[in-house]
């Protein structure tokens, strides 16, 4: 690869393929790192380094990385929690016959023709996840973000507060994003209408049982289905930062409700006192 040619070609490519500024910056930093390494086919970079260079959270890094993958600008191999992920830069200037980016684009085009869900992240609807075993798996293949999954399932966008709250399960609690998507879908299967608190409760129950990967969450759901005991909690609880956060939210709601009751009681007491005074005045 020629660094200058790739940079110039990327700038021209952006004219017809607009990207968010952070996604552009991520690609450029990856290209610089590849150049420093002598353009190996694959090179390893840890998430914290890229987060620091681009100035984004881990959740946002994953989002923009997925966009670059879908746009056939990079390829990525997840090497697990203990090792840095591996990147491969897809050239914009290489000969078409040997250009991996061309193969990538053809692959996505074929997948999109066979399965529209690949090309349209919002294609799936409630009919596509009728049981717990089917949830999140297809979404993971499409590399869907939890924000897009929320729009797909609930036909509404996350508020900034909700987005940040769910993002903490990725950044602070190290959940796989597919687990958050699964919780969003499972909350919809509950059939009680939209309740953001139910999404977080499912996630907190996953965290309390240490189910932070899709495989672990699926196994936990299967255990629950096989041994329904009619209890109010879905999973056995263990102490965790997430469960404490949920208890704090529950405690706040309880105190607000108690305050409302006291306010209503005070109003009733005052009204009763006025009535008593009127009666006593009439008697005298």
C-alpha cells in the first residue's frame, strides 16, 4: 500500500460514502498504525489505544468499527478479552483482481440479495424472534448496535439518558453488545408494552448471574424456561455493581411514591380540619 495514495483515495471515496467524523478519524488512525507496522496483512491494536486516539468510548469504537467493516474499509478479528483485536486494511488503490475490498463488497451484495436483513438492519420485526433461542443471534451476524436494535424492536429511538445507561453495560460491565440486544428483544416478548426499566432489569439479572456473553445469556434463559418456579425474579441475584444500581433506582421510585402519598394525606388532613372548624363555628 502507498500511504499517500490511500489517504487521497479515501478522501475521494468519502464524497460518495459519507461517514461520521469519528469513523473517519478511526480509519485514519488505523491506516497510520498499519503504515508504521510496514503494512502487514493483519496487525493488532488494543481498544484503549484507539479510544484514546479518537477520543471515544469503547461502545462508540465498536459502533464505528462495525460501520467501517460494513463499508468494506477494514476487516476485524476479535481475539477475546485478553488479547488485542486484529485489523486488516482494505485498499482503495490495489488492483481490482486482487483487491480484498472488492471481494468484501461482492460478498455483502450477495448476502443482501439472499437475506435482506443483512443489508437492512431494521428489516427484522417481532415475527423474527418468537422464542428466546432465536433472539440476538441474527442481530449479531448483522453486527447491529443496541441502539439500532431498540429502533427495530420498539420503533422508537433511545433517549440520550437511555443510550448512556445501556452503554455502561458495555463500557463498565464489559457485556457483549449482543446480550444487550437480547435483553431489548426479551423485554418486547414480555408483552406488557414499552418499559425501559424491564430492559435494565433483564440486564441486571444477567449481570447478577455473571452472564455477560451471548452464550451465557442463552444458557441462563434455557435454565429459566426449564425450571419456571413462578417467582418474581427471573434469575437468582448476586451482589454486583449493576444490581446495586438497580436497587438505587427502585429505592428512588419508592421514596417518590411515599412523598406523593404524604402530600395527598396532608391535603386530606387540611380539608378535614377546615370542615371541623366550620362545624364547631356553627355549633357555637
